C-alpha cells in the first residue's frame, strides 16, 4: 500500500471525488482481495467489491483523522465473517448438520471478539488435514496430553507434536492477518 493516500485524498473522497475513490480503490483492491481470500476463498472478489461499494456509499462516515485502511479492512472483516456464518448455515442444512466444535464442547459465546476468534479457529480447523484436526481438538479442547493423544490415535508422540505445531502455526497465521489488516 502506497504512501499516496493522504488526508487530502481522503477528504476529496468524502466530498464525492471519483478520481480520489479510484486512486484509493487501486491502492487497496489487491491487498484487500488477498486478505479476503484467506478468509472466504471463492467469495473474496465479490466481498471486495461490496466493501468498495460500501466505502463509496458511506464516504461521509469516514473519519479523516483515522486511517482509511482501517475503515476498509474493518468492513471487509465484518462482511467476511457474515459470509462465513451464512455459508455455515447453508452447509448445515445442505449436509444435514455439521458438528459445531464450540457447541459440542460447551464453549460460551462471551463477546463478539471471542466469537470471531472461535469462528476463525474453526475455519482454520476445517482446512486442516483430518488427523491434524483431531490432534488439535484432543489437545486444546479436551485437554489431553501428547502421550494420551498418541496412545488414543495410535501415532507417535513426535507425530502429535508435529501436528500441533502445524495446527497452531496455521491458526496463528490466520489470526495475525486479521489483527494486521484491521
């Protein structure tokens, strides 16, 4: 993202300048789409377009004293999470029900940040290989030791450690991207 996004450019956008909007769009569309692809894969481009539609329609709400990047990426995260929730509901009905890690394990929904974090962890879990997913759930949700997991899954303790390392790396990467882009 270039340093060409000045407060004056943001002020021009707020006043309805199409050229300012175009410059901001070109500056952020690629990093925004890359960010969204991590979260929503196939829906990334559509959501990116929705974000910029929102930016244009709500340009008067942009706080010139704050980063427009935050305005853009916060709305992108909101739309991505809504899309993920909607897709989960569609999948649940299409597949006759999906095991909800949080509900099954009795994890409370205490606040929005925790809910978003759990959703992102679930997304990461769904993308993991099945064995890695099992190891992570046994370790982090059922609080079993590496020895217990190795015995239960009939794998070596070292394999358990490797699965946990890879699982945690994927989750940290996803969460760090969310923090970085918002």
